[in-house]
C-alpha cells in the first residue's frame, strides 16, 4: 500500500500583502529603530518572492535543516512536501498546560540552535513552525529580510515573533511562563543568547515607550494588544537584566 504524501501549492499570482498591512509593519519596525527598507516590506512581485523562497528552502535543506522539500518549481508555481501539523495546531490539541509549556520551551531552544548555526527565519510565529512529535520544522520563507538587515537584527525579530505568537498560550499559564521560554533559548545556546541580549537592549527603550503610550488611556490598557505587549516587554526586561547581574568569572 502506497502512503499518500500531502503536497502544498503556492502560486506567484496569489494575493500579496495589502498596502495597509505593509505600512503597519514598516511603521512598527521604525518604532523599534529597525530601518527595514520599504521594498522589502511591500510585496509586489510574486515571481520574485517565490524564487527567493525556493532559494532559501534549498539552501536550508542543504545545510541539514528541517524545511519543506521542493517537489516542483517552474518559476510561477511552487510545490512543497508537507512537514506535518503546525505548532499552533498541536498546542490547541493539548489539554495539559504543563505539556503546552514544555513544547513551547522546546521550540524556543530549537530556534536558538537554528540561530547558532547561522540561520534566520523571518516568519518565526508558531503558525510557521511544525512539530511531528520528534522534530521541529519551519515553513514560509518568502520574507527577504537578510542581508537587507543585519543577521543579529533579523534573529532578534524571530524571537520577538515567536514570543508574540505564543503569548496567548503563555498568559493562561503561570506568571513566569514567558521567562521560562526565554530561559530555554539561553540555556540551549548561551553565546547566541548574548547576541540576542545586545539587540534587545537596543530595542527595549522603544518597546517600553510604546507600552507607556498604549497604557496612557484606560481603554487602551484593557486591550488584548496592550496586555500581550506588556507581558512580552516585561519578560524581555528580565531576560536582559539577568545577564547584567550575572557574576563575572574570575
């Protein structure tokens, strides 16, 4: 009996990022102090984005990373092999909060390893991570962020994307859940965590300013967006401060 292999299709003429969405991303990046070029954010050429994604998938696969296999590509349509369920889907099926936290911590440690090997994702939300019960995989590589931006900047952006996509799950757990996720990143790759802290130190004043701005009105403070941002900023503050308080080896 031949097993059925699921294949995903992506076309160059698919709907691309709307102007308003692109503008919002660009403004958010500028608020962080990240000078991301407008032409990187504003997706207008589907064929070029598809070619970029194929290039990244092939390069990452050659490096031994878990990414979708390119089954077919003709310049206008891309066919890739399915990697299994996405992490957000897996988390939705877990009834045990402790199991959810363990899996999110494992995903964070896995991202640290991916970064330490010199890679970046560009779309590290849990909807773009897969989990087959043994290994994490990564999908969706059409964002051409590097080399337009420095590697350390894009890797820190990966971490921010990961945390913001996890925060709705982490808020339902204990107060230190998000800090645990960051701890597993640092524990897995201490040197990579030091690189991350340097970038986060540059971003934190702007993130803190954004939190103060959104918290200025009681109505905004009650919003889901403010609550999630506040939780993430607090965890990042602790992550950066923890290193600065570590004793210096003799």
